[in-house]
């Protein structure tokens, strides 16, 4: 249960619009379950020496922070206006990109159609709420069958 909570915290921290470096402190018994898709930048075993901890922290805070959002296999680069899943670049429309960016920025959250319409399409959108369903379907088709399950409705 604790590794699941740590993973959730890492994912939330790594997806903030103002990205901060994430250092995960783990016990040696937990090493087998941590994975890069947790969204942390580095990890430190609880048995590490103070010198190692200081060095890792110093290196962590010298990493150049980019406007990339990462959640699971998805990476959205706001500066380059690109998105990828796994190692595959995605060819997205403007709205598909904005929708994916919003979803990646809010992992694990339940998002209503109305919330998505107001935050992705904007308050001045007057179409029907089913446009969200259409765009989700198109997004799933573009990420492919291997990753479509990561976009849940």
C-alpha cells in the first residue's frame, strides 16, 4: 500500500504545471517495485550515506526543468507542442493535443464532460457535450490499442 501511495504522489508532483524535481526516498525492500513511469527524477535508498544524499540532491536541482508533462507512458511537451506515447510520436490536432495535455496533467482524476469542455474547449464553447466523447475516441485511436486503456472513461 505504501509503494502505491508513493507512486501516486510522484505522478501528481511530476504533472504540475510548475514542474519541480522529485526525489523518491525508498527502502531497499521497495526497490523491486519502483519504475521510471512513476514520474520521479531520481531515487535514494534509505541506507544511503549523507554524502550520497547531498550529491543526488545537488544534481537533482541543477537539472534544467522543461515544460513537459509525464503520466504513465504519455509525455506532453508544451514548449515543443509535441506529444508521445511510449516511444511513438503522436500526430494530434490542436484540440486533441490540449485534451491530452489536460488529461496527462490530471492523472487519476475523474473529469466530467462539463469540466473538460470549460477547461479545454473554453467557456465560450456552445456545442454539445458529446464532442468530448468524439475527441476521446479519436485520441484513443491515435495512441493505439496498446495504450488506449490508459485513457479511461
